[in-house]
């Protein structure tokens, strides 16, 4: 998101889900779309059946590969090299959109110079992708009238995450694939309201609508609205807060609806840090692994018991309505927060979720025109500055939010850990269709819990044979940080030397193994690459 | 696009060229029965229940496939049309279990609705009955293929919308059935349990397991909301009876929707999991003890005050949630910020 904000001026999906079917070429990178965003997966497959070309870049041979015209099976952690290679070919073969570059961007010459060395042959050495496929993909993407680029955590959960996204933005701008139907740079958000949580300023550096806390004018506006002086010092990110807790710099932590004891990289480290807190309060719907180590646990309601709004991955604000009464004594999260605030000497008078939304509208220009009444059954895309504005399905039409789009030259940097004699395998992580995140909800759903009960680490047949393990055998997986035992699933979905695990199962918590090494800008841990050793257990 | 003028049941209709008779009739509120038609699927004209009378035509054309033409004069409920529809219903009933009393589909079954509409109770034809074993092996839905009327909507949804193509027609003639390749159990096929087949089945051949016997379609309130799982943001209706969720219906009017995945379609029952946290808990002597809201919130406020007084506001922090609403997130960050710190983040990065 940081990269898109720098390149375009706005860090969000530029186009809509519906438009995917209007693209001539679809490029899917680091997204197992049919399992993680199934409904978008249907769209991609349908677009292909209607004649669209599909490029898939992923270390694993995911389902979408069966539909792909080119499958770029890159080594984990080499995204930016691959995309630099594509951009090199686009320039070398004269496939750039000259008018777009001239009218709408800056920094082209610097980019061109930096890309010179990323020949298909050089990139092939880094990524393991054949040079001919790099050329084919570059041509398919650049020659399309409209090409849509879709990506998720396979791009961002790397130490090079921000840089990877810059290389996507570069490629899209070189080929003029922004600000028009069926094109765009489209990060698919993994959770129901990631977009909304970001929009609402649940980030250490911005208020709602990405208004920086360091900006005096923005701060003055919020100080006036909230009636208290506010800090202009950027806060800590989640990973930094965990570390600060370990160093006793952070003393009290309030966790709402998150389960870092399963989802954080290097859980042993996270536990040590959170355990050092003077006070931990966890608000959730279940006794999660994180709630277990809290001092106070507050019962919250589920989506079905409350009112409010979610924002989906295409910036569409949609209504959540209460269907059933709160279970037990559980309360809506916003009510609990309000009641804590009032005990801390504030005078918050919100009686219903809509009162909160109306305050959001007043302080957030991109939401100013959105009302509960307008949302209906179709929702509204932000930015929507006034009540008579129809909303904005496509960003950057005619002009980028920041004015000119900015090219950013990026050099390839290898992942923090690379296979060696002691830890010869690369472990990459993700989700499967039937479960969701740390499994707190899906594992308590009868059907979902039944159809996929436990972890199966994916391993290549050749590696399984060398280890002497058969289907469903147990292996011990050890990284520099911890070890877990898991059953294996032998499949050529993963290449030799790479294994895959999910983070849905706390009893085989893959994040005991993962690396906390972070992208220096976005502070996203490198959950997609760490090295491990395997032994038959 | 050019306009076409025609008459349906004596009503003058202006339709867009290329529209089918069915679509044109819909624009003036005339309901023609259908089994095999679905607006987003290829038109197959297989079930013939939508036949209508077109002046000058020799036979009764299927309204769902025939395009409108200038000057067409159409009647949708003449005796000839009704007789044809009755024959079709009789043919279906000749080989359909008559267990409507306990069938989960009662109330939202098209066979039942049209039988009522055309006064058909059972069949005048007597013959062989299908005896396909009832299938309850997968965790999400029942398959009672004896009730299948072979409209093929499930097949087309599976191939053309989802794309996995897990089911298709097998055998021919009387033996025809919709099943997986080689009739393997559906959980061993490429099925991903998106439930689209269940949602379009016009009869009781495919019914969800959850909610079985817990509420007829006419007994439930349908509450519009947004799925709590991934970022696709599919909207749906929670079917509620007596303060309990008994099912989910997709939002066919939604901009990206009418489609769900296995989690959104079948994964809602965590709401009433016995594991739900029901009261605030305070850890005392290493054990959680149930507490009232006042006690718990007083303690939280007191601890926050203490920490802020002793170590400063930046010793406080909060993880907000990508799972919660905008309203929850807004107040969460506001709370931390009015306390004097920007230490607020959420798991967008995980």
C-alpha cells in the first residue's frame, strides 16, 4: 500500500472486481485466488473462457495455472527481479505506452537505466523462470488493450514487499494500464474489512482517510473535532509494538479481534514479548490463543449480531446489519470501546453505529458523501465526496491522485533467509479454501471443520522420496526459530526444495517457524519465505 | 439498440431487439414459469415449462430462448399453453417423490409452485421410479437425485460460473442423472462446495445440511448483510427464525454477487458455537474468573490510566481489527489517539 501511495497517490485497488472480465490479459501474482478470493477466482476463470489471456506467477502450481497461457513458477522471494525482467522486455521490444509515459508519469529515464541489466537471461538465473516465458508474459501483458494486475500477500509478505509493489506499479505505468476499464493494479485484500480498518485510521501514521498524523492541519482538524490535543509522533506498527512490549517500552496493550499468537511471525518471540506486558486486554468472540494469555477478556459479538459497515477490496462500502441478538452478555465492539472511553473521562454519546459513521463522514473527505441510507444492497465506492456523487469505481482516470505517476527503480534483493546445508528447504505459507486466517471461526463451523481437519504440509514427490516419507506421514519441520510436527501431502503443486503450510491450525502453528525479518517500509514480516530442515517424525 | 414492438397478453410491449420473450414479458410484469432458465446462464430451453403461444407459429415456442420480433402477438396463459404445462408437470411427477410434507424445499420449490398454479397433484402417468441412493456423504449438502428434474442449472453454474465443472449429465434417457465423473462421491470430485448448485436447484434435489428442519423459506426473515470472511465483500441474506440463523441466501441483486464460496455459503454456524465467549473474564491467580461488565471495564480503564500516568501515553498500544466494522475501527483508533498515542495498528500485514 505504501508503494501504491507513493507511485499513484492512493494505496488501494484501482479498479473493480466486475471489470476483471473486461480485461484482455490478467496477470495474477502471489495470489492463490481460487482458494483465497474464490468469487474473484470465478471471474478470472470466466474471463479466460471468454478469451482473456492469463499470466500466473507463483512458486506453487496453483489451480489457476491450469487456465494460464504462461505460468511463471518463480523461486520464492524473487518477485521484483521477475517484474523487472518483464519491464526490461517491454522497453527493449518497444511495447511501452509512450503517450501515457509522457503525459502522466515521471522518472521514466531513471527506471529505464536501472532496468538495463535485467535481461531475461539474468532474471532467469535469479528466478528460475525460463527467459522465453518472461518474454512471452511481457508481450501478453503489454500488448493487451487492457491488462489487469491482481496480487496479494505472495507479493507483499517479503522483506522486499514494498519494492515488489513498486515493480508492479512500474510495469502497469509503462504499458498505460491505469485509469481505464479492465486494467489497473489490484491488491486483493485478504480480510473482510482490511480496507476499512486502513480507511478508518487503524494505522500508526494516519487518521481516517489517510490524513497523516504528522500533518499539522490534519491534526488540528481532529483536535478540534475530538476536543483534546493529539500526538504528532508516528506510532508503532503491530510488529514494532510486539517488540516494544518485549523491551518493556510498551506496558499495556488492547487487542480487538486479532490473534497474533497464531498469526504473527515467530510465535515464540511474540509470546515472550506479550507475556512481558503489565496488562493485556483481549476483546474477541472466542477464547483465542491470544485471549488465553490476557489479563482481561471481553466478549464481543459476531458480524451477525451487530450493525455497521465493511469496505471490500474494491473500496465498496457495504452495510452490515444485525440479524440476531447478541449471544450471552457479548456486546458490539464499538459499544465496549465507548464504555471504556467514558470510564477514562471522555464523554462519548454514540447511541448507535450510525452515530459513529456520521462522525466518520464529517472528518473524512472520501467518505463525506456516503450515508447509511445510500448503501442499499449495492454499496458505494469511495472516494465519494458529496451526497450527490455516484462514488468512484475506477481510480486515477485522466490523472493520478498525486498528479503524475512516479516510476521507482528497484534493485533485486534476496530474501532474508536462503536455503543452506543446515536448512535446505524453503517454507512458504498461506491459506486454503476451507479455512480462514487463524481458524477461530472456520474451525468452529461444522462443515468446514469436518472437511479439512488438520494441517497437511505440501511437499514435492522427489523430496518426499528422499526423506522416506509417504502420504500422511508425520515430519518434523525445524527453522532457526522453532519446530512443529505435521502430516504431509505429497504433491507436485510445490516444486522441489519448497514446502507449503497454512497458518490455520494452532496445534501445528507454522508461525513458530516463520521469520520476523520485515520489509523496512511496510513492516510486513517475510511470512512467505523462511528456510527449514525436514526430518521424518 | 433498436426497439421492437410486440403484444403480450394484449399489453403493448416495447422491447430491446435481441431480448427473449421471457425477458420482454418480465419488463411488463408478466411471469412465465421456468425451471431451466437462469439470467446469467446460457439459454438451453430444456424444460419447456415456459412455452407460450405466438400468433402464426405452428408449435409452442420456449419463451426463454426465442427472441422477440416486430409485431409478435404472444399469449402466455392460453388453454393450449396451460395444457402443455400440465403435461410437463405430469411427466415430472411420474417420477418424483411425493414427500413435500417433509421436503426441505417446500415453500420455495418451483415444482410445487407450478403444480399449485396449474392444479396438478401427482401424475396421470404410471411407470418406473428412479431409485438412486440418498447421498449425505459431504458435510455441506444433501443430494437426493430422485428429486432431480434435470434442468441442468447446477451443471451450468458449476461449469460456466464457478469453472470447476465438478458435475455433469451421466447416462442417457431414463437413467440420466447429474453427478460427478464416474459418479465418485462429490467430496472426492473437483467440487469446491460453493453451493451455487444448491442455490439454483428449483426442487429439493440439493438442500443444505445446516438448518435442516429448522425453518421453511416463508418462515424466515432474510436479513441483508456482508460476508465476514475475505475481502471480496459478497453480500448475502442471513435467514433467521426465532433469533437463530438457519441458512444463507446469496444476494442475486448484488453488483459482484449472487455467487458465494464455501465459507460464506456454509461457514456461518460459528455464530452459535458453544465456545462463544459469553461474559467478561478477569484473570485471578492464573485462572479466568467470570466478571460483570462494570468490574471488567473499570479494571481496563484503571490499568490504562495507571500505565499512562506512570510511563506516558506511548506505553499504551492497541491492535485494531480487519475483522471488525468501520465504526469499531474508528472508535478504537480514536480511543488510543485521545489517550495521547498513535500506537494503533491492525493485521493488514498478516
